[in-house]
């Protein structure tokens, strides 16, 4: 061994340098001479390292395996070693250990060092600790994170200090994706005399740190100053998120509080005034609870009347920024800051993280963002501390968002041989629990608060600490305190010393490392609390389990019911003044007036420790996490924005788009869909596990398919139904277009007009109430006289089914054949044979068809339900909230009923991936402004724009079909636009695409329409109108407004208004030559539409006199009433004279009225947007609070089993009780008869409704 003339530098993984002092040779004669040269490094005296490169250069072969390492020179084995599972290093056994000791015997031993982590350990290195903490904070910009650490906003985070961040800055792609901005100009300009560009982070620095750092220069000036909070807040909405969340949210309301410099976020379902006001109310309440009651609100000019009323009620002054001058709204900058932060956090998630959980990450994002921002009231505090108090990382640890986790299943909640953990996703900390996390459980698709979690991050390495590391870290902290007691800051707000059970995961089976793998001690001063410290946990045993804090065994127990004894600790201490620091030359500037610190504000954690009881959960997420789904359905405390409106569709959680079974079976939830598919096969066949079969299909070989039969194809229909016991629903349907059924397959069922008529009849019958029933699996199990056949691809049959039914023996290529012996979804005759079977079944009980209107009649409800339950599984809904896709809101005291379809438009827009328009659209169609005063009006030019491709044509047709049902059922204001677009859907062009986009914007701006019916005299009234040459190709349009009201003796007196039961709005097929002919055609078509309605009213027990038809064309009135002498009008279509013949039979009475008083005028032509806004309330009801709880609607639609067994109201012999749509509580009739209206719901179940009438007749 000899000393070195020039020191040799060795670089560590953490960037530090070590220097060799001597050079020596290993006392291992078997090694080649060139491989025996070594350097003596004092810092590595206890941890010698051997390099692989010199051994290979000397001709040796070094082999590494997962358990050992060997060094060969030719056939000779020179050295062997084993691998340490604790730190992942290989340790070689030297053949002459005394020689190795001799090389260091004469060297100078170094003194104690503060860190001995010089070995390469990818789990416990300081760089990994910094990277993990950086990802947990949503991957912020490094400069912003450094300033927050430097100013003391972030303390207690393991391994994260300003010093470690400077030494080991993480190179995160997520940070770049979220915060990368356009390169500023004039950075490398070749021009001369150009002023220097502003710094890149100037705006961000002013945004995160709104006040300058105070100077520490000692002066003799003394003064006092006060700072009055302004109470100003700013708010604005973000654009629509890329995918809807599983809770139905699409937007984010961003509220910026000027005084605290905090940014608050609240998710929103849509841009309606109800959602906007509810979100603002939540943000306002949070600021009030934090002691910062807003006094002035600045927002853009898109402010609803409902929001203004709320601000007036709260004595909150507000100002609207000028149009197109958004820079006055500071929330615009807050949105940019938040979006950058949130995008960086989303890019930090696991690639498999479900995108529909994005809104559940908002609390975590808001927490981390405000921890990095300084308060304007007190620059010594972060924005989060200004609102909620000091954040205690030791109490509420953080982890990277969207991290894959395994959640411990409590012994009481799992089976004996079940796995001890279940898969989930980390979505944020549980701020109201001690050392707990909020996770999303993939199996149950619910949130859960738990204390035992194992993390599996994707983008960063998980820092692990062995028991030896924890002991050494504790000893190092004690040594630091003993060496430098004067440097401790004991007067500032305490931050707990990192304890042995800090949230650094401990491996289940740690090894015994040979080196000390310590993380650097945080450079931030340790805080010593002034109060009593909680008892320290015992040091871990040689093979310890992860330390836990005692919590209830059930991690989903509601927090509001739990109490704990009084606790004391760091969180209960008040903030104290920081010890004065020594001034430096760099910060010697004239001092500024100090700001007055704010009044101490309540901290929920401190309140818990002082009162001994846990605080009541205020955040809805905590409420959802501790409440069962069944309770949430009937919980009024849960905002409606947390209810999903995606019922009936199946979304791929990985893409957020609607998908079919083939794609769903391969997604992250594929196992659930496969299991549901197996249950569906067992239900149709002969059973599967606990599923009882219906013997609908039988697996057969291909040779048994008759030659005259065509084996049709299989179509799997998937739907996500969260309200069901099994939320993943799969239904097998047969391809009906290939089935050759020679008989009549049509089935008589009630239409939407009959249902609306029945609702009016219920309201108009004193004492009547509405109820409905459901026959489960109505289509399945009906015997067929002639069997059908279907072939199924192998990929649709799970392996369990394939083995259970021995399908390998009958597999023909890739297909299996089945014989359909009973009624099944998709068969054209399924509805007919099921209906015939029901009629045959009910006939012996005394039920038979009526003459005209489809329906059934019965004498009392108990007898009907008892009869039906002999054959079907029948459920009854005595409240009648859902029927035929309509949501019914009954008010029997006021005798009104509101019908709506909440969530229908949202689901349609999600299906067609249509974004929310930047501003509300008030017109469903374009309007061509007429040239007033012109003598000649020319028709619009022909559409010569390019035609759409096949996909575009199909999209146009799908949109028209989806919204046409909604328009006919509820929102009639869409009918004119849909009528115009439907004439172009066969050959649509780009202009048609523009029209459909405008229509979808209108639907998105007016998502939830409602129609109100009231009690009336049940007499049909019709208002008819027509427009001449209003459609392309010289076509005209007619419309009608059919409603029920009282009959008046004076025809000139308008009837009392009521909601429309039918609004025909169509383009005339005939080309008419005058406005009179168009109006006469309108009365003709409206009269034809009225005939079956009148018959239905008669059969419901409401006699009808002559039906008044009101129109504004006197010529048409004269022709219909036969009061004018015709000349040229004789050439009109002779069919139009039908109305005159019916007038002579006293079936109709044609009346003239001024056009402005006829409500059908709205539907015959296109109007400007101002007219739509002014007239919409005349046709639709706009309630202050419209029930949009779609989960509630779905549950009522399905009639839970608990309600199915509910008995009807008790009745005496003098009280008639009638089933389904209405039942009489005290009824004037005894054992009254009624009509039962059949219909099918989305599950092809047979639905029926009933109303009492005065005759005993029935229809199928």
C-alpha cells in the first residue's frame, strides 16, 4: 500500500464526491495482477466495493444470478458470493479475509458522519424519496416546489427538503406535460438593442407567492400597521372535461380567494343554473367556515338569475366583468394555474387508472396546489394553512395520485380462505381520519377509507425503509438535537418528529443489510412541541410487521358516530413567533410595513383533539365513502351532481367511451363482464352455479339444424346498471332480421299518447292515485310452436360454460349452435307469443280485451296481482314514479303531475361525444331573417355542399332517432328542427351536419325539459296551424296542439291551458297551392290524430262531445264548416273534405281564432332565438328544483324486492282499490273496474298500468 500523489475522485449516486487516499493490492493471489489493484477510500472503510470492469478486463468471467455471483478465470472458480435480499447487492466471500483487513489497518479511521448511504440502492436513495414526494404533490414545477420548501410551507415530508431537492431534482415527464409553455420571444435574438425578456416564471412566481419576502435587516424604526381583508373572490367555469366522470360530472367551478390566495374547486354535472348555483354554494360555505366570508364576487357575464338570488340572500355584492374582457376576472389565471397542476397530476397516474375517476382526484389536487401557494394575509402561511391550519404530513400522509394499491381486507369482512387484500386505486388522503387513505375499490366500484395499503407506483420507485433504517434515523435525530440544541426552533408552529411508524412502507420480510442505507436527514429544523407528546411506538423487532394505529375493524364505519378520548399533541398547539434570524447581505433592503396576522381560525383536526369527538364529515366524498348505496338513493343530503346519468350504456373504463362486449371483455373490468355473460347463458340454458335455467335454449350439434331453418347470429347487449345487485348486465339477443316468421308478429301495446291521457285521467278523478307494475322476464320462457336456431362464436362462451355443457363435442369450427325453444329477446314473434300467452292465462280469471284501446280491465288489485303471480314474478310500485321511460312527480293535493326524462339528453350527448357549447344555444335551428318590405321573396338556394360519408349519414340518422322520442315525449320544442333535418337524413351534406350541431348545442343548453299536467274536465281540445312554403321543395308544414281541458259553452272563450298530450308536427306530403289549403290539410290531419284519442277517453270513462279544432285561417274554417261557396278551392285534395264530413256528424267543431293565440303556430315555422327564449315557458314547465336523481329513477323503475312485497293501502268493502296506474283510496264507486295498459321497458319486461272505468271491457 502506498499513498497517492494525486487524489482520485469517486462520484456517489447522490452526486457527492469521495476521494481515495492510498493505493494497494488485494491479497488474493488467484486473481490476475491487473485485477488486484484497489484504492483506499476512508468513507468506505466499513463497506468495501469491488468493480466488475477490471475483472473483465483481466480476462475473468463474472456471472450474476438472482441469488449468487461467481468469478471464473477459464475453468477455475476464483470467487463466489450471495445476494442480500434486503438491499439487492451481491457480497463476495474473500478467500483471504485477513488480507482485506490488513489493507485498512494503517489507514486513518474517519469520524462519525451524518449519512452512510453510499451504496447503490434504488429504493432508499434520496433521489427516490424526492421523486416519490414530488409525484405525491401532483408533480409541480421544481421552482415552485423549491420556494414552498424554502418558505416552510411543506414540512415533515420524508426526504424532501430544499437541499435534497436541489441535489436530486426529479426529471418528471408529468411536470413537463402539465407546465410546459411556449418559449418566450427575444431569448436568442440576433437583433441589437433589444430589452431583456422577462423571466419565464415571473407570472407563476407572482401567482404562487403574491407578496415579497420580508427583509431581515435590523433597523431602529418601529411602527404598527393593519391589513384589512378585502373579502374579494373570483369564479369561473372550466371547459368540459375530456370524459364524464362516474358520478356524472363534466365541469369544474374554480373559485379564487384573493385574501388567502387559495384556489377552490367544485365539480359540476352540467352548466345549468341549478348545478352552477349548487357548486358555488359549496365553495362559499367552505370559505365561510374558514373565517373568510366573501364580500365581493367578481365573475363573468354568464350569471344566472338563481345565482344572483343566492348572492343577494348571502349579502354578497357582485360585479360582472365587461363582455369579452376576461382579464379583469382573476379566476381566468386561477383556472390556468389549476389546469396545469391537475394535468401534471393526471399524467402522474398509472396508465391503467380509470379516467372516469378524475373528479375524485380534485380534493388531492386542491390540497397540494394550495400547499405550494403563499397566503396574501400572512406570507408565513400557505394558502392551505390560511384556510385549514397547518398541514400535518405525519397525520395525513400523501401518495402519488392514481397509484395502484392493494387494500387490506379486515378479517371480519373476508372469508377464511379469501385473499387478504383487494385491488384498488389511490385517489387521495382521508383528511378526517388518522393516517388513512381514500381508495377506489375495483371490485365493488366504491370508495373506501382504509389505514392499511400497499402501494405499487408505476412512474416512480417506492421508497422502502428497513427496521435498521428506522432505528438509525431516530438515533440521528437524537444526535442532531444533542449537538445543536440552540439551533432548534421551539417557538414556531410545531411539526411532529418523524416517528418509527411514519408512512414509509416497511417490507414484510426485510433482510439484514451489511451497509447502512439511510436517507438523508431533512434539513428543515426539527420542531419540539410544547405540550405533551403522544407515546412513541416500540422499536421494531428483528422481523417486524408494519406498525399500525388502532382503528375500528370496519374501515367504512361512519365517522359521525365515533368518539375518542381527549388527545393532545402537536396539532393542538398555537402558532408562535419564529425566532429572529441573522440578516444577510443579500437581503439588506429597506423594510416594509409588517402585515397583521389573521385571527386564529378553526382547524378541524384541532377541534377533534380539544373536544374529544371527531368532527362531522362535511365533504360529500366522506359521506359517500361511509354510506351504503341503498341509503344514498334516498339521501337528500347527497347533491344530485353525484348521481350518474349514464344508465343503459356500457362504458369502457379505460377509454371512457361506449363499448360492446368484445371490447368490454378485454378492459380492466373484463372479468366482471365475463362473469355476467356466464350467468346470462346459464339463465337461458339449463343453469349455471346458483343461476336457475329457464330452458330457453339448448346446445345442439349443427347436424340437428333443419335445412329449412336459418341459424341467425347472436348479439350481446351490455349495460352498466349500478343500482342492480350485479351492475354488469349482459343480455343475449337473437338476430331477428334473419328469422322467417310466417305469421303476424305485431303486438298491441299502449303508446305514449295513451299514457299521457291516463295521467290526466288520474289527476281528474277525485281521490285517484297512480301505481304501476312489472312482470319480470316477460319475454323469456314462453313456449314456441316452432323452434328457431342460432349460432354462437366460441369467443362469447366462457370456459366454465364450455366445460359444463361439454361443448367441445359439438363445436363446429369456431361456432356452437343452439336451439331456441322458448321466447327470447330479439325474436320477431317474442312479443306476440308472450302477449297471447298472457291473454290466454288471464282469460279464465275474467279478463278479456277491450274493443279498441290496448289495455286490460280488472275488478280489484289484489285479485289481479294474485292471478299474475301464479305465472310471473310480479312487482308493484304503489307510488308510480316511473313508467314508459318517464319520470312522474305527483302532487295529489294540488292535483298536478310533472313528467320529465332527467339524464336522457346527457346520455345522448355522451353517446355522440358532443361537447358543451361555449355559450348557451337558445334556438334549435337556423333562422333566415325575412326581408321586410320586399315585394318578392326568393326561396333559399339549393344545398350544394359536399355530401357526408356513410359514417356521417348513420350518425345523423342516429341523432334524429334518439332525440325524436325525447321530443315527442317531453321537449316538443325540438320537433320543428328534427322535422327539417329528417327530410335531409337520406342524403345529408355538410350543411346538414352544421344544422345537427346547432341542434345538439340547443339540447346541451336545455337538457332537462318538464311538462306539467293538471286536473281538468278531460275534454279534448285541438289548436291547428300550418305554414305555407316554409320547407324546401315547395313543401308546407302543419302542427297541432292537443290537450285536455274543460268544455265551454262559448266557443270564443279559450279553454284553460294544460300540458299537451300530443303535438303532431310534420311536413305535408302534398304540395298545396295556397295557405288556406295548407291550413285545411292541417285540420284534416289533426282530426285524424284526434279520433283514437277520443276513443281512448271514452273507454276511460270520459264522454266526449264535439272536439273543438281552432285555426287562424278563415277560409279553411269556412270550407270545413261548409259556410263558404267554393270555386278554385274545389281543386284541392279530396281527402281534405273528410273533415267537413266529420263536422256534419258533430264529431268536430272548427273555430277561428287569432294566430297569436294559437299555440300550434310555434311548431310550423322557424323562429329567431329571442322568440324561442320568450315562448319556451308556454310549452314546458320550469320548476325551481327538478329531481335529477337518476339513480332514484332507476331504482323505482326496477321496483326493488323490498317494495314488491309492500301491501297496498288497506281498503274496506266500501272503498274500491284499483291496481297499477291508479288506485282509489276512498272511491265513490264500489269494486270499480279499470283499464290496465301494457308496455315494455328497457329490459323487455311487461309493464302495465290501470285506471278505473265504468265498463268491463279489455284489450290486449
